C-alpha cells in the first residue's frame, strides 16, 4: 500500500453499512423475462423517486423466523435470514407472498387476502399453516453501497419466481406504481430519461438480460453464492459523477487516488495536464491515441520537488509532450528510464534529455538484434536486473526517499523492464501488463515463454514488496496487482490451449486459418495483430513438443 504521506486524499472511515435485502421477482413471457419494479416515494431518504426492486432492512424478527420457513440443505443461516427478510418486504410493500401451504403448494391470492400487511408476517403464516418459501429464493449478487455515501447498505440481491395468480399492489407509502418490465426495456427507458434507476440496479439489469428464462436465472444461482460482489467506486467523467465496478478499467485508479471513496478524481483522458496519482507520482499521457496505444502512451514522473524526479517512458518524439514532462518536473529530472525500445516509449528520451541540458542520464536496456528497425534504442547506461534507482531529499519531517527497483521482464520485447516503487507498492509495468487489453507478443523480439516467466517474476516481486497497484503504459491504474497478474497468466494459457486444439484439428492450416479459429472471440479487424501473438504461442508449443 502507498505510504500515508504520499496519498493525495487520506483514507477515511466510511459509514458502516446496514444489512438489508432485496428481491427480483421474475416471470417468463413470450418476449423474455420480466422483473417486477416499483417507484420509491419522492420523499424517501434514500434514492427518492427511483425505480427499485422490493426490499428493505433486515431485522431481528427475520433471524428468529428460521423455523417458520422452508430451507435448502445448502442454504446458510445468513442466506436464510436474508431470504426471509426479502419475502417479508415483498409482502409488506407489494402484497406478494412467497410461501407454501402444508401440502407444498404455493400460496395463492386467497392466502394473501387473509393476511394483514401491517402485522408480523411469519407468525400470521404459521397460524394459517403456511411456511415462508425461503428455499425458493436464491442469491444473485451482493452489493455494498459506495464508500462516499452517508447512508450505506450491505444488500444481497435475491431472485425468486413470481407466484402465479397473485397481483402486486403497492403500499402507497414506501413504494408506488408496480410495473413489470423487461431488463433491456428498463435500461432503454432509463437512458431516455423517463425511468430513473441507480447504478447497482443498472448493472444487475444488464446481467439479468443475458438470461432467456427464469429457470436459467435460478439455475445460475443454484450454487448459493453471489454471482458477483461489488462495492462500487465513483469518479468524475466530463465533470459528472460516474460509478464503476471492480472489473471496470477505472476502478483500481480510484482505489489508489481516493481510497476513502472521495468523489474527486477526474478520469477524462487528456494530454495537456499532468494527472496526480500520488504525491510522488504524476502521469502525463502522450497525444498518440490509437488502436495499439489506446488513449495514448502514459509517461510517469516519480519524485517530488525535494528529491527531483525520474521520468518513466517519455513516449514518442512529440515536442509538446516532452516539454510538458519537463515543466511538470520543474526541470529537475534526475534520470530518464525507458521500459523498452518501442517507438511510442523511447524516442522522447533524447529530446527530454536536451531540455535538461544533457544532465539526465537515459537508462534502460539496449534493443537486441531481434528488434524491429523502428525500435532501435541505446541507453546511456544499461540497467541491471534488481538494481535500485533512489531519489532522496530532506524536508521539515526529515529525509524522504523514493526507491524504484528494476525488474527485467522480457516477453513483449527482449529489452523490456518494469519498475517497482517499493515504498508505495506501485508497479510501473510498461507494456507487459495493460489495462483493457492484452499486450502483443511479437517474435522474434517477443517470446511467449519469456513473457509468462516474467509474469511469475512480477508476481513474486509484488508479493515481496506488498505491491497492490499497477501503473501501465496504456490505460488507467490497475488495483489488486497479484490477482491481475494471475488472471492474465490464466488468460494466456487458456488461449494457448485453444491454439493447440486448433493446430491439432487442422495440422495443415495456415496462420490465417488458425487465427480465425483460435481468436474467434475477437473481431476480425483484430486478427492481423492477434496473428503476431498466435505465432508466439505456436513457437512455444513447438518448442515444448517431445523431442525438442
């Protein structure tokens, strides 16, 4: 984790989430699944006027009613309590009763009519020989309210089939206007501005629309574990608040910059101004967006006015970008490090050095004979694997240091290296790890075995130094560094298994034949680039074959 002294926005203790439960009541129609939603009161203290699924807080009576409910063998006490709470809330708010009679048949409209929506549900059901049908309620997801909000909830999103013959009737106090709606229609209406729904509802509907039937939803949830768990984070995009889940590209950066969930960090890609990530780390993105570079190549400045700066990946030879780097560092650049020699990373090094009057050494690894002509690079000094680059200075609080550990990581390029800011657990990954795509491994300078071995090396370094964040050359900062590395390696190995299967199925095929089959999950426009990584996989497979 970063040192507290280097955080831009100090951690803060968010409000404690309250336990709650909500239920998606589903039904099949010829046009697809529909879900029951209602509009919250315009005077409600939480998301007034929003369309929601029925639900509310979990109370002590829900936990005390286990004996009055059906239960699956795999259903935990916690999930049973949540299901009972959801059943109770759907009855109180909409008059929908998820219960079963003594003979196992579902409760009917006549059972609903005999009950008082303002009296305790479980005891009323028991008096009439009904059991709350908690066994028919499954866990879909778990949402924890964003850290920046004053009122927070920890909410399982449950799913159940709407009982036949019952008609939802809103209580006209908390909920209004019950409506059956297909997920895609709810999303379309929200986009049009006439159906207000909040972030967790949007993301849940987006995933729900992938299922064709209620049975398919219930089958997906049969494992009694949430299909996903999320505590979103918020940032600013075009000046407006936007929320993101853990798997979405900006999430890790928001966790680094605003660990307490403050809505302060702008996520817009631009090339004019440096973006502070920590007190000792700034990012400037070169104005070279494109298919291969995404929003542009990220240059980083590590350090502060007391210690001077190290510039990482000065980018292409773009005079304006190089000058912005120089100005952001106040001209005090102690070293220029290139993670590798590709033309969007290293050509800016000499112009930046010239602005520094030649005082700043250019460090890195020289390009190898296997490099393409446009990737020729010779540093002033070659870095050694595990070498430390240290910045130090003194301030009112004493000495401050920023130490970068050099890690040689061939694979994307033979002379590729990464840098680990040790004290703050931040890995500068160059092109070895990207946010939003996988890097190209292009033989002969690229090598797939070396790439995979380098991932293991980075994982070990992150474990040894407690590195939680990755600052890539393209895209936002990534969080959960070791999980990212593990996922990336598994993705590469899964692709390799697919390549091997294609080679065995069509041993006489060409690279064009194989790429169409091995990369059939990506658009054909990507295939010319994918073919370069395909070759790296093929060479690795052939090298591992018996007799080689």
